[in-house]
């Protein structure tokens, strides 16, 4: 059972989402709020698995609300505005539902969440059985692929997709770059740009603000540069 919170200043939108949740056995609605401040207070004393969050709200919008949370639940943006999709995926939002939201589209979002949780559970089990696992499972289409860390050179985020570059070829999987950062172990991989993660072991050549791995030129973001220098003990 996955617990849900709804935050939306539109009564009809809250009613529609609550109705969809009520039809799915795997979901439970904990609370519904018409503003971000009440929800923020609630989350100081409670936890939830899923956050259904509107963006355009008075006083505090959904993006600022999400940024204020240290450990946000799995978040789905529910909005009438397409323009915020990219920023949402940068914040690790798992899906972006455009109003009016159909039940079918809502169920697709729930399946994304279940797939993500399934992968996290499988990979967490690997970590428990072996403190330094050599591989994880990723989902591509209907397949779950066993992926060895040693094969991966880098990962590129494209909105709610990620392209994993490996010795055997490219793997396209659902999930933002932030979620990829959570799935791939920090002792082997490092975020170097808002859209790129690289394998530390594959970093052999840095040229100004680029990492060169084989034929790939991977940009280094300004805010990630200092951490990269410390991690790989190189001077750019």
C-alpha cells in the first residue's frame, strides 16, 4: 500500500485525484491540502510515499515547496502548464501529469512509481547481501537488465528518460538523472553536470570544462566542478 498526499489549490483537481486513488487498491490517500504551507507542516510530523503536487499555487508554488523538502516523497507534478516539465525532472520528479488528467494517464504514472520502487528494492537487496555489489538491475521497455558497473562509462539525462552508455551499447530507461544518481553508487559514479553522471574509473582525460571518454565529450557544470576535482584528485 502506497500512501499519497495531494497538494493543489483547485478543489476540482483534488477531488479528481482523490477519486482516482480510491479506485486503486495499492494506493491510500493520507491527506489533501489546498496550499503548500499546511502540507509542509503535515510533513514535519508524517511521512508519505507519493506526493501529487500542483505547481501554480499562491504564496508558495510547487517547485519552491519541493525544494524546501530535505527528503521529498516520490513526486508527480500535476499542472496545467507544460513549461515546468524540464525543471521538474531536474528536481527528480518521477512524472509530469498535464491537466485535465485522465484516469488512464494517472494509472501510467502509478506504474512508473511501482517500477521504480521495484528496482530500488531489488538493488537494496543486493546491497544487503553484498556491501559493494558489482551490478544493478535497470528496466528498459519490458525487460529488466542486469548491468555491471564496470561496463558503464556515463549516464545522460533527457527529461524523464536516461541513456546509460555501456560497453555493450546504450540502454534507454525511464527515470530522471536524479533518480539515476540514487541508483548508481556514489563510490563509483559522480554527477558532473545537471544532465550527466560519469564513472569515476572511466575519467582518464579532462580538457578544460569537458571530460573525454572514448568519443564522448561530457560537459562539466560549474556547480559540480569543485566536487569533481576533489573526487578524482585532478587539476582542471
